[in-house]
C-alpha cells in the first residue's frame, strides 16, 4: 500500500527564474554574499543558497544569484551593472556577463525533491525521516490484513449502489470496534462508513440506528472480544476512555465519498486504509480532506497500489 | 424567493427553537426544520453527545426521521426531498452538505456561516461542485437570523465541551 500524500510532497518541484553571475575573484566571495544579502535579499527564496560551486574541466568555479527575475526592476544584463553600482562590488570580482538560470521556487520537502532542486541550484533542506518512510511501498501487518478481509466479507452483504465494506479497529489493542456495509437501498445515507461509525457508537453505549446494533453484536464481539491482554495493555498505558473514533483505523474496500470522509474526520479517526479509489472519493480523488489545512483534524491515508496482489 | 420574506423568517425561528433545545441538552446548538408545501416533515437538533456518534448533526437526525416515516408509510423519499426546503441555523458542514445532495433536497436556507466545517462555500463548496453520484447542486440562501444563530454557538463554546478529552478550549465561532 501507499500513503495518499499532498501534491506538495509527491509532485516535482516548481522553478523560478534568476539572474546569476560567475565570481571571478573567489577571495571576494564572502564579501559579495554579505552585501548582496543586505542590498538584494531574496525574501521569497530563503531556501536557496546564494552561491553554487560548479566543476568546469576539473576546476571549481563559483556562481552567485544576483536577484530573482520577477523582483528585478530591469531583468536584463544592465541589471547586473545596477547591482554592482548599488552594492559597491568591484566589477573585476564578477564575470562581465550575467546569465539567466532556474532554481526551486519552494523549499524541497522530500529527499527526491531536494536532489532534483540541487541539479538546478543548491537549496537548504531538513530531511523529515517520518515522511520519507511514507513515500515508498508500505507493508500491511497481519492485523491490517485480517481487518481488510473482514471488510471484504462485509461488503458481500451490501445492498444498493456500491457494495462497500468498512471495519473500524483499534490497532493498539487489536480489537474490531465497528463494522459496516452499504444499506443504501433503504436509506440513502447508510453508506458502509456511516454504518461502521454508528457501530462504534453502539460499542461505546450510544448509537443512532437499530440496524447497526444488530450487525455490531454479530461481528464485533465475536471476532475481536476485548482480550485480557488488550485490557492489560490499556491499564498499563493508562489510555483514556475510548472517545468516538479517536486513535482508531478504518479499513475500507472503497475510497469514501465526501459525506463518509467528513464523518471519519468528525469522528477523529487516526488512519484510513482503502483499496479501490472512486471518482467521487474525498481522500485523494474529488477532494483530499485528510490533509486539508483549513480543517481542524488531519489523519493519514493509505491505499492499495494497483499492482499489489489482493490481500488474502 | 424573498430572502427575508415572512415565511423564511418564520421557519428559521422554528429552527432556532430547535437549536435552543440542543443547548439545553448540552449539545452543540444547531437546529433545523424540513418543510414541504408549508408542512413540517421533521425537526432536528445536534445529538452527537447523546448518541456518541459524531455524525449525528441536526440535519442527519432530521433526515433519518423523514426516511423512517417514508419507510413506515411505504412512500418514496426521493420526490419528497426534491420539493422540500431545509431551514438550518448554521451552514451545513461538509458531511451534511454531501448528505443533502445524496437525498436530493430542493432548497437549503441557513443562518450563519460555518468557518470551521462549512460545506456550502466556507471551507469547501460541496453544495455546488460537480461531484459524481451526488446529483444536482443545492440551492442555498444564507443570512437569515445569522446573529441569533452565532449567539447560541457563542453561549455553548463559552463553556467547555466536557465530552472531548484534551479538546482545545479556544474555538472560533
């Protein structure tokens, strides 16, 4: 499976145009950087290093960014002379001709983006090791597979529209907390996820739909009763009472629609795994609610890779 | 439709009464009423705490009641929803806006905007976006008794939600 991540993470870097020039007197480099940073700072490109070193026929040459083309009053070679005049950099310290080049428009977030950016112009970069782990193919645990199989089993009971199955589980204590399948033949809002969320509510002594109570008692208690081990763990970790879907993982046969994705967000789900993307899906297709910065809760999402074998 | 017409104000005041009931029960004070041909189909208010189910917003609660009525009468709910207007004190959230499109509601009249979860333009535009399997966009009218609706929410958030462990106290309304 793969994580469903934002475009800013998975997409190639974007670039902006700059005016650069070779430094011919390398002894002046630190002085040049200092005065340029003072008089010609790069406020929108603080992630860029001011100078890059290039090997030309075994000889190291240094190049400096003069300004961003978008920021330059006159983005032609004459700008180069204006900069010399404004900064007092002696003209013999720089090559006579400046040139246009491209550099990353934003700070790279992943190592792949960083490598790509540095081919153009060196940047600063802080590697996020947790994020790097989410970039490749991720293996499912045995418990993940068990829950996913149950979701498929449930989907066979589905009636109306998509035949979807949903399982909501606490992966820490390895307990199934709620189950659902599509019942939208009789009720347009009874999608598998809505049913599973209500099933969790029944497990916690609440619940809105009586049909959910039946399948909850049928599947949840039988398949994963709270084991003594899980209870012991709960006492040891001193976790608070279960509160809606806080800390839980949802296993879904299909990408949830907007209503269902938002209901998982309202329920404070920790992680969602789905197998089949849908056009109207709201966790990567139509919308990506799980990492929307405007919403007050974010969660991680994984989906099955198309070339992966079905989990069985 | 006359935005501040007497009929809209009348039904919205009924929705506000529902919201007040939710406040008395310690729930987030959002109330709604579904009206078809000047007849009340159902009323609803937030029941998240009571049901321990975060999806039980006023609109979902009231839609449930209408569907139950249709099932018991053996009637089709699709045509009924089509000719129905929903009056709700706060802009439907992303989930509820989606639900309203799924049932095919005719018109939605709401009070104040919902900057945290709004699905009718504030955060997402679920009400208007082209979404497969979601039917036609929603007709929406906003701003009726907006201040009264906000006032109720402010009253609620002045206190702390005792059901949310570690819930941030500072909540923007």
